[in-house]
């Protein structure tokens, strides 16, 4: 089996800002696995928050032997971006070799379109009001927050701009326990349904004693199944991202394990192209919250890109993946 690695950059439609910084483009690694006349594709987004760079992930991939399968891959690479791209490319390759779809290969039901959140970039309340009004036709908005008293003004502005949209918020580890206690009741009153990762991963024990009036979702605190035991009593929901879990194989197992432990499930993404979202749509079937809006944030995308409409994001065409 031959492995090819390519670096791609996609310009964003506008500057995208979270509490940790801003970006103007999405940098991804595209993996092509070739075996005989068949090729499989996968994409990953190396993430600095987890100590990943384009170079370090490329090196990880280059260490792989010539022969491996999805099961041995779990031992060859840790959970993370490198394993994700290879695992998803393997699924695509194996489906093509078997002349079937990935969902059939995985033994899951025919995937359907799913309503996805649309993310509003962190900005001033006035600018976020404009973003919300522009996207008020969307059923679910996700608002990035910054970790200060201005967050209340931001959410009020978003709600004023999108009176009928459901709202979830993402603090990206930017809150303190005191800020949660101050903000949570206000956000609930504004119709906010959930907050992602209010406290830094590894410093979230305060959630054990807080009265979580506003449900809390683990993002940076949840990577793969080994994370789940440490989340009991702290979180109400987990966010599964393939780049954290290390691929579709682990993501499907993580989803089932989380449901078995009575966690609600969200399926999210890094800012990537349609190729990165395609396998995540399979995991997103039947979950509580879907946040697969990466391609909607891009000014350019891949050929055979995913289709988004009032029914949400639709499963990929075989020309793209799966």
C-alpha cells in the first residue's frame, strides 16, 4: 500500500476567531492510500492545542509500515489527526475495493441529512449581532465566547439578531467557575441550550461541585474512549471530533460507549473541507447536536463538495468519499 501526503490550504470566507486566536485559512493534510487500482482519501487538521503541527503529523504518518489495517493502525498511531486521516482513507479504500459504501461496510443504516450548527466567530456584540441576523434563517447557531462579562452582551446581541434559532455556545476553555455561575442563569434565560468546554481540560474538577443549570459538553477534555471514565459527574455531553478520536473507527466506538454511559453526544469538527466532514456524517446520525459546518466557513472547497440546504448537511457522494 502506498501513502501519499499533500498539504492543502483553503481560504476562509471571513476571518474566524475563537478565544485562542484568529485565522484566515484552513490548513489540512490530505492522505491518499493506493493499493492496486484503488485509492482512498482522508483529511486531517493538525491542531496546535494538542501539540500537533503539519510537520509532526506528516512525520507520524511516514513512520507507518507498508502493511497494516484498521485494527493494527489503532496500535501503530495514537488518537489524533494522523490516525484520523489514515483511518478514514482506509475506510474509503476498503469500500471501493468491496464495491460498496462505507456505511454498508460499517454495518450501519443508510445515512440521512442532519441539521448542523453554524458557528458565529468571536467578535464585538455589535458584529455578532450582524452575523446572527445574516444567519437567522439557520435553525441552530453556535456562538464562540471569550471569557468575560462581555459574553452576556454577545449572547444578547446574537439572540436579538436570531430570535427563532436555537443557540449553543463554546467557551473554548475560557471561563472560570465563578464566571459560569454568573453567566449560566442569564444564558438559560436567553434560550442557550448548552456550553462547550467552559474550563480548561485537566482543570475541570470544579464541575463536580457546580450545579450545572446550563448543560456542559466536553470538547478538549474528551478525545477517545479512554477519556470517558474521567468525565463522569462533570459533563452532560461529549463532543466527538474525528481529529481527536483518531478516525472513524474509534469515533463510532466512542459514540456507542458514551451513549451506554448516558452521555448525550455531539459530533463536531475542526475547520476543514468537505472531505473531513464526510466520515463524520456517519457518526452524526441520531445524535443530540451536530456541528459539521466547516465547509460553510470556507471561501473555497473541494470538488464534489458536500451539499447543505434546509435539511442540513447531506451524506457525501462517492466521488468525494465513502
